[in-house]
C-alpha cells in the first residue's frame, strides 16, 4: 500500500467507531479576601482571585455559566465558575467548614469533585447529578488532621467531564495546615499557576471533535497559566517563592523545567514531602499538583518555566498520518512552550532566606494485606455492550462495583498499562504512596492521589483505606478516556 493510501485509510478508519481496535493494532500496543495572593495586577502576573475562610467557615456560591472569555487575546466560548476562568481560589485551614452551593446555569448536568481532599465519598459524590437550572449545597468539614494540600475542584459528571473541564470549569482549592507553620515557608512569597490548554476551534462544545482526538484525549494549542499566556510571577531577590502548580488540562501532560535556576520540590498531590528535593524536571499529568520552593538567590533577571515535549503516545502514528491528522481540532503534537516567567523583584534582604531543612515526615505504610492488579487497555467490554477504554477488560457501568475493599486495610495496587498511550491513574477519597515504577523503587516517599503512567509502564501503589466507607471511583485522568469508560467503582466496606 502506498503511504498516501495508508494515511487515507487510517483517517477514514479513525473517523469510524472502529478506531479503537485500529489504534491498538497500529500502535502495537463569602467575602472576598486575599490573604496571600497578589491580585493587584491581573494582567501582569495575575493570580486568580482568592476567597478565604473566615472564623472557620468558607461559605459561598459557585455559579457555573456559559460565557465568552478572552484568553490570550482570543474571545472563546467557555464555561466559568462565578465568571472566572480559572475559578476562584478557595482557601481554607484544617478543621474549617466548607458550605458551597453549586448553581448550575449550564444547559447540561454537572456536579463537583474535590480533588485532593480526604472527605467522605457521600459528600464528594461523583454520582450526584445537579441538573441544568438546579442548585445543590455541599457541606463538609476539612478533618483537623488533614495535611496542607494544593487541591482543585472540577465537574465529575460522567460523560460530561472532558468537555466541561476543557471548556474551563476548574478552580484551585488550598488547605493550609502544618506545612504552612514552618518558619521558612511562612516567610515565603506565594504564587499559584493553573496550567490549562484551550483550543478556539473546540471551545463551547464537542461538535468539532474528531473521533481520533477524542480517543487520544483532546488538547488545545493555547497553553496558559491562570488563563494567560506566559504570565510574570514575582520572585523576591534573596527571598523564597512557594509556587503551587495544578495541571487542570483535560489531557495535556507538562514536563516542566526552570533552566539556569534552582527549584526544589516540597509537596506533591497530598501534601509535603520530608525535605526539599532539588528538581531538574517536573512531570505533571492531568490532575497532578506540586509545590516548589524557589530561592531568589541567582543573578536578578527573568527566568522562564518551560514545558519540554512529552510524548504521551501515538504521536508517531499521528505524525505519519500527515497534515490532515495534525490539523484536526484537539490534536496537538508534543512541543516546547514557555509556561510562565519568574521575574526578580528588588528586596531589602541583604542575605538570602534559607530553605527549611525538614518539612513533614512521610511515614511508610505497613506491608499490604491484599495485592490487586489493574490492567489499563482499550477494547470491547461485552458485559457493558461498549467499545472504549477498559480497566481489567471492563468499561465503566453506572452502579457496577468493580472492586470491594475493607476500611483500614492496606493494599498494593499494581497498575499495568498495556496501551501505547499514557493513562495517568487517579484514586478518589484516599491518598497513596507509589512504591515501584517498572519494577524499580521510587526515589523518595510522597503522598499522591494521581500518578503518571506512560505507555506500557506499570506502577505499584500502596493504599490504606482510611476513615470513610462508601463508594468512590478510580479512573484515568485523561478525561476523554474516563468518559469513554476507563473508570471503576471501589466499594469501601466497614
Ligand atoms: Cu487514559
């Protein structure tokens, strides 16, 4: 077959529902209060508006609406919480009560997931439907023992997740706790970057989304941080900057570097690590978060945070399909991009602020009582009568429990990716530690709730199911994959 015919053949087939099997064959495989964030200059390094709890309560309404927002100079049809993309930063302390009314002014059902919080799945309930025109009040307490985390809130209504998040529904949710009380952290300036891509040809609905882009996971060409292209972030000379990063993209993976400047990891998804670790590259899959400390100890100037190309699979195949595939809205091949620029600010400090030696200990979990295997792939689930993405051969079916676990039990979950595409894995409600990756032990212990899993990789997670019984989910955080079935229900029984 001539190459041109072969390409044509691929495109025709990719446009049909049968593309799943094709892909596997061809690849082989309240009051507004702003405690810490600088909102004075939204156009120059703008931080999203923060709403902090007062006297132990964060009470507010979040209204989801469809509206036009200007992103990177382009008017886009987006979905916004309280008119903002990203949504407002919600800031609480451990022990606080959150009373949040979601008002749905969209034309489709929605709900909220509190990604990063250890709260009951009866509250953080992804099976709840808040219908168009309806409202629902979520009320819960952040446990007093909750770690300080950078979390985020976003819709999790099955089949609508990818399009609603891609259209802009997501906002940061910060819990302050023990990490915030460390003296050096207290003295650090703070900034937050919500990383999110946009695609003018796709925003405001999925009607232009090709089957290929949906299978791969939609991405946009406009890479933004806090809805801006390459915003400035202030770094105090001789001071410290605590930088929080959230990957709120529906599919895109960021492989971040800060050339010619040191930066130190201090926290992952579910809070602090034991001590700062100097990084070269920070990989952030959709849903993952990280906190960094950046010392203003270099020659004052501007330093760029860049994302270097990361292949989450199929890029070679899409490349081989030619221009037609590359022009499909939602298909963006790996590329180099500047995410934000650190800009030194003069300060009165004569001597540099030192990094803390210790953060918060990360105790190892006990040896597991149970081992389970989860195989990520794509194919046909006859029991569900569907073709899509699968976990252990099964696609998601509402109401079907896939995994039964016991409260307080420690388990090792071996996640095996048999696919040529990356499938970042997220567990709701409980945190975990990554024990091994491709048979090699992890270099340091950390609390996570989402883990990058590249094509054909495998990881072992150790989980203790703590505090809350009930049904919750685990899924691929490429949200198009989740909507196409790569999700399971875990029932935690007492
Ligand atoms: Cu996936």
